[in-house]
C-alpha cells in the first residue's frame, strides 16, 4: 500500500548538483559544457546526448570536481547509477564507468503488477545491472552493492536520473510526466493554429506518429513530433499521406520532412510560417530542441502538476494526477548522502522544459528540481 511522506523537493537530496540536457549544472560552482569544451576537446555547437561517450566524459569531470569541492583528499572509485530504462540509462551508466575508469553497479527500476522480482545481468564490459520491478527493491540493491564489495559510501558517486526515477517513477507515476508533455504540445499547436486547430485530428496524428514504428522518422524527438503535428494541423500535408510515405521509405527522416516544408513555406498561414522559420533555422544550426515555445509550455504544464493537490489527498489519487517524488529514491539518497557518497542528478529533459524564464522566475517559479511536490512510496 502506498503512503504519502509529506512534501519535498528533489533538491532536498541532490541540491543543485543536477544537469539538464544542455549540460550546464544548476550548481554555479561547477563549469558548464561550454566551459569544458576546450579541456575535453568537444567542438562548439555540439551538445552530446545521454548515451554518447562525450556526455560521459563531461559527467565524469563534473563528478570529480564536485568531489574535490566536498572532500579534496577523497577519490571516487566506483559508480552507483539509479535509472528507469535498461537501454538508455544502462548505456549511460556503462559509458560513465568507462570514462571514469570505475567499477559500478546500476539499479534499473520499472514497477509492474507482476510479483516482486529482480535479476542481475552483466554488461558487455562486465559492469552489473540490477533490474527490478519494484522501486522498493532499492534497499535490496544497496545490500547487494555491499555484498559485492562495492558499498555505497564516500568513494562512490551516486548518479540519479530525474525523469521517471526521482520524479514520476516509471510504472507507477510516469504517466503524469507524459500527460504534461502531451498537454504542452496541444496548447502550443492550438495557440499557433487558432480557430483552424482540430483537437481530434491533432490527437490522431500525435498518437500515431508517437509509436515506435515511426521513431526512425521522428528520431523519437518530441520537438520534431510536435512540429510535424503542427504542420499537419496547418493543412500542408495529410496524415495518411505522411504515414504511407514513411512506411514505404520514401520519407525517411525528419530533416527530409522539414526541408519539404521549407520548399512549400509560401503556402503556410503567416503565424505558422513564422514558427516554421524559427524551427528550421534552429534545426539547421544543430539544435536538438528547436521548438522552444513547446518546451516552455512543457515546463509550465509540468510545474502545474507538481504539489497541486491538498496534503490530505489519498496516495492513489496523487499517483494518478500529480507528478510526485519517488519516496524510495528520496529515502535511499538521503541515507547514501549521510554515509558520505557524492550525489548527482541527470535529466535529459531540455533546459527550456525544466527551468523558468527570467520573467517566470521573477514571479516565483522555480526549476523543476526545486519545485515542491508530494513524496509517495512504499516503505
């Protein structure tokens, strides 16, 4: 049975030691990617993604600098990684271990209705992945680390994924994060198209093109998907026509699609044409997050779903409607920090969807990791 453990923030256990997609730490004493480019030989204009080797090199440098701030005489020797997806987080974990020259263990959680179960597998480089279908198994993972001679303590860097791990636990509360993003796409597209917006047609396009079948076309990039739905809503293309071309292979990529839009841009309504110009320029510049207005709406929709219900709301209703902190992650993180471990957070969510604009910050809006919400879990 789930319980509510009051209100908290992710910063309670991570502080500002967290990076979003742009790899600019919220902790101002730590350098950003742009400040590390020369040292790490990462070209300007390139922002490595979570599964890339350069991303791991940046994270290792930040972890070592953070450890030196806290305890200059201590060296990090191992990594504990807490995440929710075997491929994405597992790859990031393995890359960070390799970049740091560390041994490591990773917990990958995703709650299911099946009886509690866990298994341990080895990665190709010999690191251990602890797969569990309960977030409550984090305490068992902690015991497993100690039994393997890799206790989580002062020589350990604990890297915690934010989205669908520390917040909106996968299999339990993750749908609320998805709902905020889908609502943001809806609000953004509706705002641009005005009276021409057809919510039924929009939802049909979004639901179809968000399927794994179309990921090679959309690059599984929500900015790209939102833009495609916007163009379809503007009437420049027909959904069935696009789907047929993708399935036949004649429309193979998002870049091919947006170049086609550019060739026909004179047919776009003025408001849509202006948004297209901005997005097209950002795509040409290599920006993986080109649809800025969508992502800023995603930030607002996300924060609106954090801590929005009363404190006496039942846990089940909180899990259904609010983006909550995963109590099991919070509890173990606080315990690990007390043992002296270095805690650091990662989020692949774009900065525009995670941080307030200057105007919103002046009104009291806070970064996602500093926004209070309820903590829910089983302990």
